[in-house]
C-alpha cells in the first residue's frame, strides 16, 4: 500500500495521482496556528496507519524529513518519498540544525527525494557535502488549471505553494506599478486574495 501524506486538509482532487498499481491511502495534516504542530500530527498519523516496508509519499519536504526522524527514533522502518526538496542555504542556527536533519535522512536507503532541477540537486549535494541519489521532477502545469492572465508577458514570476506570503507579494506588486507580475497560486489562495 502507498500512503500519501499531505501537509494540509481538504486536498484538491486534481492533485491526487491516478492509475497507480497499488491501493492508495490519503493522510491529511490538520491546519493549526503553528504549521509544525499540524505537520507533526500528520507524520504521527502516517506512522500509525502504515506498516513496515510500506511507502509514505510526503507532499512537503520537511514533513518527509520529520517522518524519517520519527521512524528512526521509534525503530520503525518505512520507505519515504519526498517531493521537491526546498532546503535553502542560510547561515542561521535553525537552518544548520535543519540541514543536519536533511543530511541524515538523505543518507538513508529508505528515503527517496526529488528536486525540480538537476542544477539544484547538484548544489544541494555540494551544500550538504553528501553524494545522494535524487529524481528530477519538473514543476507541471495541469491542463485543468485556469489561466487568469491574457498573456505570459511578465517581468517577475511569483509562484508555488510552499509557505508563500501572498499578501506581502501583492503589497510589493502594488508599490511597483511599472512592473508586470505573474502570480501562480492554488485556487484557495486565489479566492481569498482576488479582491485585495
């Protein structure tokens, strides 16, 4: 069985994979004030409902790392798939700790990661001083996504779904009226922000 752990509730059916050869079980992390709390609860749910040797595919990279450490500390083994590593190179204590957590996970034969470009994968190897295997999965454009712009001529692209501060970016765009911004976001964020 494959378990898919999402970092949020109310998973959009368009993001659910189809035509898999195995049964798929979806696990949602609750929305909480502190994301780390919701992510931890989601990881705990994934650990409890999966069994040794089963695969847990994590939508958020940090949740995959967190689940790896939960498995390690509780002596349980799961195959963990991590979608799109987004580790940044920052010189902060928090980032150094997180980098060590990622490094240990990436060394495991039970942890499998993807990145959106091979260039970033090679940079990650250099930053972590670690040779690990990764899979390149480019960001897709789903054919059912609506395009809200008349043309793709823009100066600045703002997109993604991982911890984006959309309100801040909209304020920046308002201050730079001579620059064309292209915002790409999920429908929930769009409907919350479209009248700002």
